[in-house]
C-alpha cells in the first residue's frame, strides 16, 4: 500500500500539495485519535484501506471508524481489499458459549454493518466493476469510481532465458487468499518446472500460511524445485519477471492485485485464476490466460499447454505490453484528482 500511495502521489498534478500521514503501528485508540487531529487540518483526507493496516475493524474496536468519524473534512478511500462483513456465528453452526456471547454483543451492528462502513467515506475508489457494484449495493449509488490498478514502469521487459528451463514466478506477499498450495500440486506433476515464490509473509496469519506451504513442499519432495525468497528489492523482482517462462497467480479471491499489475507491466505472459476482477482485465485487453479457480487439474493442463506454446506466450506478452501503455500511473492520478474535486464539491 505504501508503494501504491507513493507512486500515486508522484504522478498527481503539481498543484496538489500532499501531506503524508502514517497510520499508527498499533491499535491504541489515542494514537488513532491523534492521527485524526492531524488530518482535520487538511482540505481532504485520502485513506488507503486494507484490513491489516487498521489492526481491527470489529465493532467497538473499529480503528477505521475511529479515524473516519473524527475527521470532518471530505474523505476519499481507496479499497485495496474488501471491508470485512459481519455475520452471526450461529448461522455457521458455532454453538460455543463464546460464540453466543459474541453474537449477543454484536447484535446491534449486524443489520447495517456494511452500509455503515461504506458510509464513512464521501467517495470510494475501487479497482474493478465487480467491487464497485458491491460498494454501491451497500453504500449507495454515485460515490464510487473504478480505477484499475496501474502498471508500474519497469527496468526490463519480458524476454525469457533461452536455456530451456521452465521458470514459473509468483511475486507478492504469501497469503492464504493467493492459493499457492494449489500450485504446488501442479508443480509436482510437472517435473520440468522450477517455481520461485518471490515474497514472504506480512503478518502472523501469513506466517502460518507459509509454514503450511513449506510443510507441503517437503511432503511433495519439491525442495529443489520451489524457492521462497522472502522480501526482494524491486530490481530483483524485475529480473525474475523478465526471465520467467510464465507468471502464475492461483488466487482464491481478489479485489485487485498489485503483483499481477507488476507482471503485466513487465509484459510477462500470465496464468491467473478465473475471478471477476481478472476477467475484466482480459476484456480490457490484458494478456492473461484464465484458469478455473481452485482446480489443480486445470492448472496442470494450463501450465503444460502454455509452457509448450511459445507463440501463445509471445502473444500474451504483446497484449500485456499494449495494455500497460494504456494503464499508466499518470492516467490513474488524473482520474484520482477528479475524484478529489468531486469530493470537495468541484
């Protein structure tokens, strides 16, 4: 999110003066109120929302609410991940005393939870039409703008190594929603493939996901063919994307992926789960080949087919290069500035 915000600010019109406000590193209410006091002196507040950045968005501990409710100036929020829904646990069959107590405590919040959260910003920026429909269903029409994730400028573009090795790469944080364990099964079935997971965990939940993936790598005997790098500098990600045979994203769900946008910017041919947000990119001309979400056999077939079809990979790369030329940070910044004007009543 910090990288996204930085690139956006660098591309905004020069007449917009930007003050950076760092989100508190913990959930202490006094720190979030102090942040709100700082924001109150601005003309407009732009918040980038992803759940983990706010520590808790649960009732009575909702730091997103703490900040947004205390700031009187117009507010714009970019939604990088869904606002968590709130539902009774008893509907899912939970019958422990703690679950029942939790449901009783949250009873006043269930009926209007999402509508209340989406009402906290004056304007929302989302990355897909599918997400815009969700926001407008719960938060009212006319306050949502779709700005697809821009493709970053890169030092190198795709030109795979000519040594005959099938190189698969997946950049980005290791998270449960990314379905990486599914791709392990495909790699196990394709002994010619070498896979680099170019990233690492972001939080405690991610570390548990990583531990499970590492255990599965060991169980499948893939230690010599699957590498998890941890954090890498930007230039090393550029190198991996430029020399990969294919970039793969077996996501379970997504509202938009900066890692995938990076791969598009590198003109790398891409395999990605068939989710609504990625279908929209294909309809917009991006070079993505869609694979049935959660279907290990479909991933084996898709990988085998694309790795064995160099002409298809060149075509996907060409489409990504053309899409990237139309999806710059400058374009996104111009549209974002227009949202600011709308929020300010201009």
